[in-house]
């Protein structure tokens, strides 16, 4: 029964999308929405069941019964452990919340193809998360991207939505080509597409130029989807114009899937051949993570539009979790996975609040909404508590690492929480001035929402309350980190994974030996207090110091929406990362 559930997580939403595409025109949009919600709930239930059923042993599902022969993978597989199933459950929960919010958000204005796209998006994301075949990951990567491009440009009558969708499509398509090229190089070297078998073959050789180039292209492809610096420019453009319910999925999980794939690809495919060079890989990934975290936090703090602000929050948190994964330890992988799930729920809750603001007040601009949020206090509570959650949840995910690293990530996390907390204070309590020269105001029409609904229903804010409660509960659940580290130790044991995947030799779970230290809670508390301080600074400072204003002005100019510049940054970033890997690995004796 356990193995039967695995393909259903992907097949059910894709089949439902096909059915709605064929028959949805004969039913009202409310029926389509009910079907889509039911499917999303089913995916959530299946995924939660898989968390428990894979608790003692990883589930390997081989499509068509094409299991490995003599240690050679000849079929396509999904591999599910509690960490992977947890990511799939997050996708299902956020898809359910997004579809529930869309019920009131769009009213009667949503056409049938919206639900088709959402179900395709749901199925492709779960397929991407479960796949242990690198080419299959690329297929779901592309399917997910196509649905995301269409959802971003959903309001086709708005030029800003089209620009955001085009920037999204161009940059991510180039990232996909890089990923595909890396897969082709690996297939030429190993004759395999299954990650476990790729890892087995590569581990017999050395890290030559082909391996370094393939690893660089695969990592860049996934980090482009994640929105890591310097591949992040498209993300703020796309999230600022996509409908708020869609952004629940975009911000809550889509970007983090790139990090999930980066960690899985390294450990299963490259940790053997690059094991002696782990320090070099660690330095590059942690450096990228810290840079992404700090830049995203700084840019979030200078945004007036809530959707664009939260887009930079996503970028900053991508950097935090990339740094955790980049430590290349079981604790780093476990902490990042638990953090991605808990933080994804919190970010989803914040976009529920944005949807409520947009529908009730007709705007999502912090300055324009000064003091106007009092009629919707529950939305204000979600935004305020969620802001504190943005600050305290990521530091709990950093289960290892030097003090300097954890300190920098605390500052980045506090910047994101402080930005949203400042906006909540200005909108719902009328704090601070109505104008601020530091803040970037949204472009005309960039965040134009639907027509105001004076009595927007509970379906707009109720999912946000539920997501926020679930995210904070998960982050502070006793023993969860210990169990995550236990499973992560098996995930980073490449030889054991290969024996289990290719030969069916079960590896017992290591004994739990980790407990979250009081230091993690101290870092989280410090981030929360620092976020309050940043929010007060944003509301009540008298002027912007020149040392801050000049670099921030340059950063703002870089994010100008010109896709040609974004492609240049993608190209240069890829070259720099490749050169760093090549030079650092070549220097090894």
C-alpha cells in the first residue's frame, strides 16, 4: 500500500487537470474550484501518510516494475523518505490554501484554465520533489516552469504582469538549458540518469574538468529556480505581479525546491567524486548563501510594495537555507529541510494576508495603506506574528556552523522580519510617517489587484491563520530536529543509498544522537528582538546615513526589470562559480 501511494501523489493532480481541461467548460467555476481543492487535500493526505510509512525505511517506487538488474538502473524511480515526503506535504498544504484563498480572491472572475494550471503546477512540483532520476527531475522542472510562467502572467491585460512573466520565462529557460547540458555531460560520462547510479560511476574516477563543468551547470540550473544571487533578479519581478494566491505556492515552496534538488544531487550524485573537495564546494555554496541572505534582507527592507518585499524575503531565506545545505553535513541538510517546511508555511500565511489586504482595501502598498488596516484586525495579526516568525524560524534551522556564520544569518533573518513588521505597524497601527525616501514605491500598475470587496470573506484570512499556526508549531516541535538529523544521516551516506536503491540492501537507520541546543533558541530570540529593532528604526529614523544610502541606491538600480541585464548576470555568475570550483578543486594535492 505504501508504494501505491507514491505515484498517486503526482498522477492524481495531473489526471484531474486533464479532466478539468476537457470537461471544465461544462461546469461552473465553483465546481472546478471544489475539484481542485479536493485534489490538493488528497495530495496532502497521501504525502502525510508517506511521512509515517517511510519512517523506518526509504520507499523506492520503480515505474512499470522496472527494477535495477545487477545494480544497473533500467527504469525511472521515485525515492521517498520522511524529509522528501515532508516537502511533498508542504506542497499539498500550500496548494490547498492557495485554492481556498482564490475562491474569495477572484470571486466569479476566475476562468476554468486557472484551476488546470494550478493542478499541473501541484503535480509537477510533487514529481520534482520525489524524483531520484536526474532527467525526470528536469522534465518536472520544465512542466512546473511552464505552469508558473502562465500563472505569473495570468492578468494578461497588464503590461507589468507580462513583463514579469517574460523575465521569469527567459531567465529560467536559460537555467533549464544549463541543467540539461549538465545532465547530458553526466549521461555521456556515466551512461546513467538515476542519481544513485551516477554517484556510483563517478565515485570510481576523479573530479576532472567534465565533472566540474557538469556539477556547475546542474547546480546553477537549480539555483536559478531557487533565486539565489546572482540569479535572483527574475524572482522579484515575477512575485510582484503574480496573483496573491499563486504567490502562496511560489514563495512557500517553489523557490525552495531548487535548494532541495541541489542538496539531493550533491549527496546522491557527486559526494563520492567530490568528497575530497568538499571544503571547496562548501566554501562556494556557503558564500553564495550568505551573499543571497544579506542582499535579499537589505532589498526587502527598502520595499514599500508588500508583494515585492516578500519576494526579497524569499530570496533572503533561500540564501539562509542554501548556507545550511552548503555546510555539507547531515545536520545542515536536516535543519534546512525542516526550516524550508516551517518557513514555507509562514511565508504562505503572509501571502494570505496580502491577498486579504488586496481584496478588502484594493492595494498592497505599505505607504498608501498607512493606518487603513484597522477594519481587518485578524489580517493584521497574521502579518505581525508572521513577521516575527520570519525572523525566528530560519535561525532554528541552522543546526551547525561557526558563530560568525550563524550571526550573519541572524542579521539577514532579522532584516526580513523587521521589514514586514514595519509594514504591519504602518498599515494597521498608523505608525511612522506616510512618506519615506528610503522605500522603493511600486511601479504604476505593478501591484494592481482586483476590485475592492467591502466584505471580503473569511476564506481570505482563515487559511493564513492555519498556515501560521502550523508553521510556528512545526518550528518549535520538540524532537523533530532530532528525527530529521537521524534520517539525514542516511541521506548523506552515498554508498548506503546506492546499495539500497540499486541492490535492495536495506540500511538500518542510525540511532538518534542529536538534540537541538539552547544556542539555537538563543539565536532565534536574538533575531526576533533584532527584527523589532529594525522595524522601529524603519519607522522612526530621521534620515538615511550616506554610507547606507549610496550602496542601497546602486542595488535598487540593478533591479530594473531589464531582462538582458539579468541574462548577463546569469552568464557571469555561472562563469565565476565554474572558475571557483575549477581553481579550488585543481589546487587540491
